[in-house]
């Protein structure tokens, strides 16, 4: 079944960032290999670049012909995030926005209080908001209350590659919000991390650092794409329930010499 976010369906459950690649050619090849549902772009990266580099990135984005998800990376206040989102809508001609509002410079942890305020303003302004948040259930409920139709909880702090740090909280979040699209954003480092959260029933993942800063980004992009697909397929296949006691997979009836005393 396709990934449903707001009023749009996507064939892929992988979203891919565009920052920190060695060069545009590697970015192009990685995106083509992964075939993500959307590619994320920071407005600040676009506007702060030199004219030549900015035009090159813009041309590459047009060439890739994939849906663009602008983000408000680097914003520290509600006003800053809302203004950046409004500018991104004009630049990229899209109502989609990945809402980032950072509260701590060291951990890059979201400021969840301002995040809810900013989401409320943007939803009322007609944006399709995908908020980067923590795995806190109450925060996620507040974001849903103001109109967000999908959430992007982190697995670990941005760029750490630690994988799911608070597994219990992520499980609780998935169980308590069974009908809400949840995409794990930030902190994944290995394809196995992506497969794991997909096996838990999460609806997708967003990656950047794990691919762009790997030794071979194109290969890693392919590995993550396969892991996301495998994890989702495993989830839909309804895995066996773990148990502490062994259970034979081969029937005992009809086995020769089974438990005859003389063969023990």
C-alpha cells in the first residue's frame, strides 16, 4: 500500500536530504538510485549559496523532477520558522514544509513548545506541515491537535547515526497513534536501523547524513532504499511473535525412532 501524507500518495517510503554530498554528481546519482518519495532542501542553503552554486542546485532539483520538501533548518523562533516557510513556499512553489525549530545547539533537539505554535500558524496558512519532533507522545498529540496530519519523530539527535535510542518511547508512540503517518527523521546511521523502525510499523524514514557522509553515498542510498522496502514488507507480512521457549518447526509425529528408550 502506498504512503499517504495529507492528500497525496507516494510509491516510496524513503525521503532523502540533499545536504553535505561530496558534489552534485554524487547527489544526482544517489537520488536516482534511491528513488525517494521527496527530497528535502533547506531554503537557507539555497539563498546563502553563491549565485553559481545556487543556480546549479536549483537546476539539479528541476532535473531530478521529484517532489521537493523545503525545510526550516536553522530556525530558532516561531517568527523565524514561519517567515522561512513562507519564503520557501514562494521559492519552491509548494505548500509542503518540513518544520524544524531547534531549541538546543548541542543536541539539535526540537523546541517542542515553539514547534506547536509554529505548526498551528502554518497549518492555518494552508501549509502541509511535517514537523520534526521528539518521540514524546504528548507533544505529538498537541501537534495533531493543531492540525498536523503526519509527524516526524527523531530516532536520535541529528547526524549522530546512533539509530533508535529510545525504543520503548517509539513503540508507545506507534501503538498509541496507530492511524497517524509516522516517519522517523534523524539519527539513523545504518540500513538495519531503517529496517528495524519499518518492521515496528513506522510509515517511512527521512535520511541525509547517513547517506551523504558515508564513504560511498550512492551505494548507501541503494542500501537504505532496499532496507526500507524490506522492513515494510516484513511488517505487512506479520512476523511471528517472539517467545522464550523453543518450538519445533518440524512435526514430531511420524519421525523414526522418536523417543524410543533404546535410542536414548
